[in-house]
C-alpha cells in the first residue's frame, strides 16, 4: 500500500526516505566497470523489505545482464557472512543494507558494519547513510545524508512551533540525494582514483599541496607581488631620472 494512502484520515506528516537503488548500482559500475554480479546483504526488518523490493525491480528493469543475489540474515550468521564475502571475486558489486537480528545487540550490529569491509576484496556500498565518513568499512553510495533528513524534520518542527499551517498528509522530500564516497577505503580496495566522480561528496581524500599550504602560498605570493611592484617602481623611477638628465644635457 503506498505510504501516501496510509496517511489518509490520520493527523500525520512524513519525510520521504527513498532507496536510490539504480543510482547506487550506476555508481558501483562507474567504480567497478567490469562487474557482472550484484549482491545485496540484508535482514528482515520492514525497511529491508522495501529495499529488497526496490532492488528487485531495478535489477529487472535496468540491469538484466547482471546476476542478482541476496544474502539474508535468516540464512547466514555473521561468521558465515564473513566467510561468504571472502569467496566473492572482484567482478562483484556488494550492497549492504542491514544485518539485524532479534538476538543481537546494537553493539553486535555496529561491529558487523565496521568489520564487514575487511572480509571483502571489493568495496561495499549501501542504500542509506551508514556514516561513510566515520568508523565504518562501507565505502558509500547514493543516498540522502542523515544530516539532510534531520534538517527536514527540524524544519517541520520549527513550522509547528511558529504555528505555520502544514496540511495533514504532507510528505516532504529532503535535499536532493548525492553520491557519498570514502576515498581511502576505495583506494585500499584497488579502485583507480581517476574513476572516482568529481561530483561526489568525498571523505578522506588527501589534501593537495595548495590545500595543505594555502596560507604559506598566499603569503609568499603576496611578498613576491610586493617585491615585483617595488622592482618595477625602481626601474620606472630610474628610467624617468635618466630621461630628465638627458633633457638637461640637451639644453
């Protein structure tokens, strides 16, 4: 049932958190041009059901020539997942969506997210924000950042507090999604840096020489410009004095 329909008759508003499966797979193919297989790692939460549905539809409609496999929490424990990852070759694109289980704590799940990339030969991507710029082994994906979703929620709250009218049933969209990538993790998995798109939000990229020494470069540049100005001024002054002397000699 479409979420818009479920809101009817209730005093509720919502934020639309979409799964950009096609864009994430396109991103993976940009970074791993030779892939012939996509693996989705997921569990049985309600949000995972939406993710699996989106992935199945996208693979069927846009990537018929790529083999599609799911690794579900029901059929694997964490050790078996890590062992399975070690068998996947470099022509495999991997998307991690979740690994929750009723018998696991939040700490167990965080451990899996942090460690999962160490067992894979290739980068692991995601359909949602798993803090790509922090302690994680997930290399990124195409999604709305947690910060964007939070800002949209806060904007709603501010409107309520200011008594601005918001019709019940309103579904807001956050800022447009973006490519998010962890530079160091990608390089560690053998991804050519020239394949990393310039329009992505990139974490962990080494600073260029200019970025590292911008203040020094500006100071040196300013000193050189000042020195050049003084030299030119001296040359012009000397030339003018020479012309004045030449005129005096002629007279």
